[in-house]
C-alpha cells in the first residue's frame, strides 16, 4: 500500500510542480459536469474533518467527566479547535485578497515539490518493508 500510494502521490506532486494538476485530477467529462453545477458545495463532507473519528476516540478514551481535570482535558481542546476553525474561516476572505494568482501558483509549485519528496519517502519505506535486504 505504501509503494502504490507513494506512486499516486508522486504523480500528483509532479503534476502540481508542472502546473498540470487539473489534468491528473479530472477528466473532461468531470470538468464539464462541474461547470454545469458550479457553486454547489457539499457541506456535510467537511464535518468529519472537524469532529471525526480521532476526536470521538479521544473523548471516549477519557471516559466520563468525574473531576475538573477530566472536564478540562475534554472541553478545552474542543474549544481551541473551534476557535482556530472560526479564525480560519473568518480571515479566509482577507487572505484571498492578499493571495494573488501568481502567489498561489508559487505556493502550489512549492507544495508539489514537498509532496513529491514525501511520496519518495513513502515509497522508500514501503520498498524496505517489501524487500528487507534494502534496509541493510
């Protein structure tokens, strides 16, 4: 899985560096379908990112609230994440005005370069597991 996932991530990273990300991520049929429905978003897909399995596991692990320390260990991280999320969404429009298309292009290319590096590392770890002789 690591090698296969690394190859896919490497392809995406290279496409980002070359500025061809849309060609890798979307077919022509998907692009035309997206134009017809532009502006429609599926909000429920974002909810698990804010309160997903990790957050639920964390809360279940800490169990019932018996002491003030238990309350602080469960409620305070939720409030901190909520505040960071609010600040991110609140300042998104101001950031959008500051980030010109040229700046976004540079950020995308640098991110693609970092993503390609992570993909190579992922593939190397996978190959070491597949072929232990490579680790020596």
